[in-house]
C-alpha cells in the first residue's frame, strides 16, 4: 500500500493500474490502484539532480580550502559522463 509518497505524487515511479483511474474500495476507504513503472527520462533527471546536489558543496569546499581540485574534477567528469550529462550542467568547468 502506498500512502501518497513523494515519488508517487510526482509520478516518478508509479502509474495508475486502472486505465480510467477509478477508485478501488478497501473496506470503507477509497483508494487508487498503482503499479510500479520506471520512466527512464524521469529517473535520469532525478539522478542528475541528486548528483549536482551532492557534487556542488564538495566542489565549493575544495575551492574554499584552496585544495587541489583535480581529484573531484576527475570524479565528477566520470560520474557525469555515465549520466550522459550535457556540458551545461557541469558547473566545475
């Protein structure tokens, strides 16, 4: 049973199980049936957003401390290559 989790609300991973979206009765409660569904485009967007959110503070920390930025740069390049990210989202360049 899914209780309106964020992924469901944003339709990132679930789809209505019934074509007409009709409510299903469970006792006296109305519910909507869902089935698991992964949309690759939405998952890619979610992964890229998370990668940027994790990488940005690391990059700024290295910049602030004036540490060698080659190690995180190499890690970010490899990671964002695997995500097939465009150059416009690679903020460290």
